[in-house]
C-alpha cells in the first residue's frame, strides 16, 4: 500500500509517482492533445467562419457528453472506493474478533501450578493456529490463493494435519474447526476452567470473525458488474475521439490542445482510480496492506504470549494518594520503548 505524508500544504503529493494514476492518464491525454493541435492547425482559417448555430451545437454536444461521462465515472469511482473501504473494514473487524477470542482463551486457562506444562502447550498450539488462521483468511480473499504471508512457525504440529490442510480448498474452515475442537478438549482436560457459558464468548467471536471474512470474500469474488464497466469504457473511448474534433472546431489550436489535454487527463485519471480500487486485496501500490496486517497480527499474538502480559500487574494501594485521583502526563508515567524493561520469552 502507498503510504505518504501530505505535509502542511499538500503540494508535495503532485510529484509522487509510486501509486499514482497520473502517468497513465498522461499517456491517454498527450496523443489526444496532439490530435487537437493538428486539427486546430488545419481548421485555423475556418474556425472563426463557423456560424453561431454550429458553434452552439458543438458546445452542447461536448457539454452533454462530458456531463454523462462525469456521472458514470463518478458512480464507478464511488462504488470502487466503497469496495476498498469496506474490504479494509471487514478484515480489521475479523482481526478484532479473532484477537478477542485468543485473548479470552489465554485468560481462561487454569493457573494451577501442576498444569503449567499443559497450559503452556495449549497456548503455544493455539497461537500458531491463530497465526495460520489469519494468514489463510488473507489468502482466501487474495487473487492469488497461494500468496505467501509470514506465520509463526508451525513446527511441532502434526505433519499429517498440515499435509491435509495444504490440500484443502477451505483452509480457514478447517483451522476454525481445529480451534473449536481444541477449546472443547481443553475444557474437558481442565486446561480451561471458566464456566461453559463464559467460554461460549470465544465461540461467538470465532463465528463473527468468519462471517466478516465471508463478507470480504463477497468483494473479492464478485467483480464490478460487467455491463457497467463495458459501457463506461466505451463512453470513454467515444469521448476520447470526440474531444479533439470539437475542441479544434471551437478553439484555436493551442487552446484546443490544452483543453483536450486537461479534460481527457482527469476523466481518464478518475477511470484509473476506479480500476485500482475495485479489487482491494491484490498486490498493487493502492491495495490494502495485507502483508503488514499479517505482520501486525503475529506481533499482537506474540505480545500476548509474554508471561507479564498474562497476569495483572501488582498494585500497592495507598488510600491517601490514590483517593486524590491526580493526573500525570502519559510519557512521564509510562516508560517509553527505549527505557522500558524488555522481557525475553520463548515463542518457538
């Protein structure tokens, strides 16, 4: 995904090339401007001899067709942006639901000293399945179903199960079933000790996550309707052919070339924007940052596996001090990354 800083005025964005649609628009606009200039040169002696009715008719044709073009392209751009935004929203909602599930299951584990080894085995299997789950979810909406993402090493997981998963066409559903079965068995083995009605929260968050993922698949698998896409590109081509002719009839050659360039450039730029945003799960510069989402997911999972994160902090209560509810600046109360104490823990 193309990340950028607008700055105070935003003018620096004009020179950005990576992820820009302007180079593509220039490719369409420059030949059109050249044609308008040539036609304007040929009609230079006749342009002022046109009667007023012809001029008005030409202006009307150009104005009406440009208005129709703008309406069609604006509609397509709006739909494309909604698809892009909804795709990102659904993936983030999926992430939130599944992380809440993982966090709850870690919190539900038995703190008994005699079960420390079993609880740790459960958590390490669960964290690897959750990493694999989100990876397969991203692959499911990606145009390339074999697109690689970073996952926590699955070393230790049954090779036969991994082999079956690799052959499956519904990897997310298989991993989801593994996790739900793991929760059920862990309840029977007293690894999870909270009441069953409370554990249902984890099942619900898993189910809400998969529902959000299925809605994201709707965007990935249902393209922008073909008739609308076909008509919009056909209108663009007709408009591209009409603009230099009409501009050369109404304006001088230099002004005709400038007007043709501006009109074609920005109409086609809007078309290219729609083309890039309609499919948000690819690898183009303006697609969603799916690799970063997977990396952030793994980072969040590892952070929750830290033993310090799994127990509430100790607290020394002083009634005289704490009843005052005094406030301090966060950068003074909480040490920053450079000053914070690091805790080493094994995740492999």
